[in-house]
C-alpha cells in the first residue's frame, strides 16, 4: 500500500532529514511510527500524504504518486496532523462542507464516534472548542471518512487519559483488512495493544520495520530471572529488572513497546542485526 | 500536464471556501455597503476609482491566503480535489465572486446611504436626490469597468505574488512590478523608435498621435500577455506547492 524507495528529503540543502529511506507498509495493519523528537516521523508522514516532495527516490501510495495530488488519491487518504486549522463553523457545518470529498464518509459513524468521545452537541463552534475537544472531533471525522489509508501524526497529544483509551478502542473498531492506519508518536505507551507493526526511525533512517510477532520471535521481553543470558538491555522497574534479550528458546512473551524502543536506542546495531536490517 | 475537472467536486469546493471565509466575507460586505455607499454618492469619481482599485488589489493580493497560513495550507492542499479545481476556485473567488458581491452589495449601500442622507444633518452628509442616487449606482459600473480593464495586469501580478511568496509578498511584488514597468517602457520605447525610423517621416504632430495610439495597443497586448503569464505561473506554483 505504501512504498518508499531510496527516499532522500531535506528542508534545507545539506541537512538531510531522511537519508536513503526505503520502507514498505501493507494494508490490514496498524503501523506505529516511533522515534525521538525531530527524527523525521512527521516528515515521513507528510511525504506519504504528498504535502512535501522527496529530493530523490520514489514514493508510491495506493499506486499513486502523492506529489501529483490527484483527487482520486487524496480521496483515499486522510491525514490528521498534530495541529490543525480551527474552522470558524459548527461541527455540523464542518461535517457538511468536508464530507462530500470523501466518498465513503459515514455521518452515522461520525456522530457515534463523537458520542464515544462524549461530544453530543453538533452546534458547538469548532473554533470555540478546547484543543483537545477539537482533536476529538477531527479524530472522529478521520475515522468516519473510511479512507483506505489513514495517517495520524501524534493523535493522542492533548487528549485526556480517558480519551486516549477511547481513541485506542475507536481505532480498533474502525480498522478492517482493507485499511491501513499509520500512527506516529513519541509517546509509545499510547499505542500499547493497538499497533500490529512497528517502524522505528533514527538518525535519518528506518532502523526497524517488523510486526509484533516478528519482534517477539526474535526478542524476549520480561522480568529478569535467574540464569537469564543474552540480555541486550535492562532497566529497573518496580516489579524488578525489565529485560530485553535474544529469544533463542522461542519463549512466549508480550511485546513491551517502550522497552523495545529504549533498547533499540541504546543497542541499535545489536538489535537491527537480528532483523537483518 | 493532465487537467482534472469534476463539476460536483468543484461546486463542493466553492461551497467549502465560502463557509470557511464567510465571517470575513460578511464583515467585508457590510463595511463595503456603508463605506462604499458613501463614496459612490460623492460626485468626485476619482475616489470611486481608488476605492475599486484598492478592493480588487486586496482581493488579488490575498487570493491564496489560505495557502500561506501554516495550518490552513495543510487542509487546503490535502483536500481531495485536483490542482486545477483548487486553482480555479481561488481564481473564481478573487476575480468573479468577490467583485460581483462587492458590486451587488454596493447598490443597496448607495440606496441606503442616499436615503439616510435625507435624515442625517448636512454637516455629516449632504442630502441626496433620487438622481444623485441613480448617478451613484451608475458610477459603480463605470468605475468598476474602468479599473478592471485598465489594471488587470497589476491584479494578475499580485495574484501570482500571493502564492509565490510566503512573506512580504506585497513589498516584493511592488519591486517586481516596478521592474516590469521599466522593462515594458524600454520595450515600448524600442518598438516606438524602430517604427519611427523605419516607417514614418513628415508631420511630427501627426506622428505623435499615431505613436501614442501604437503605444496604447502594444501596452494592452503586453498587459494581456503578462496577465495570462502570471495567472499561469500562479497555477504552476500551486501544483508545486509544498507545506514546508
């Protein structure tokens, strides 16, 4: 569904944000794009959406070239930025003027998603809402647009704790095998139990692109026990020493995204070698 | 360069553009009714020309405003419409819808201000007769046509500037306009010189009127070419626009 081949991108000459990035993202998955602040997560999403163009390399999304910004392409992708324009209209009018552009938009679903976020009054003015509430409206619209590709940049920023949990439920509800959802965040806990595939960006390149299953087959996440060897990374927690080690004995475990992220930041070469990257 | 156009999508886009900027538009129309109504009742037609020039200048120089502001730019560029529809919507708004709305709002504006002038004391506004009101309405059309037909190339230039530069576009465009004016003058003078050396001899007074006629025609042609060129450049710029 999304294919980047040897993509270079820079906002200023000689200062590459993405260097020779190649990446394939399939449909039927929720992809989590992780990385520290400023590593190029947003830039990557903007390249996919056609908001910025690569200096070199090729970007293909749903068999379209995003740079051309064809209407047929744009009606199949919804990009929800971290910040967004405050429409000076009511939620009802916003829906009325924005929905005709998305052929699979469902008003019923939009209203239901809003209710799930505890927003019942559609006459509320968008520009008078708090940033968090406005974000909930935008998330509800993005999900109700039912586009095959949904790209969200830091969607949980500014959401309160119950809304973050609700967000995870709604994304899972809206997901199906024909869709592809890409979520970027630096708050990895917010994506817990949500994503199927993890992409980690660091120093202008993709250092990991693997499904949860692939990761837990290669790496074991747990609390340090006696006789544990091959430990790659460990950190102290209240429950004991949380470890990431090579899963040589095919032990079953739950993926801990935060632990994985910390481990890969400190032992990049060791971990990427396991995934043949 | 393939051009995509879908009428339903285009109408939806126009509707959206209207709703997004309706507050500013309504406020502008109300100010236009009051202020414009007052100006068009004044007998000095110079003011009416300046008034229309200023309004058309603002409409063209702010045409791509939604594509300049950081957050609205993203929304505009990602809207599922073609680049051509996006461009056409801005063009229609700036050069057809807004001037039309200004003219339509000015008619009741002149009428209301004319009627009000008979109620208000003379030191605020002298009383107007029905004839003055009709003259004022007539001036709307003559002034609009005069400004639009004479300065379209300037509006086209600032229209292009509003998408080309993110900052200080008025200032940069004013410099560019000055450069273009100097270049055009040199060009016209050259044409003038070559034609006078090549074809014309004899009566100087006759030649001067002949020359000025030629200058007018050449100036109009150059102005039209500039306008088409800058409007086309604005389209190309929009297709290449990145939200950096």
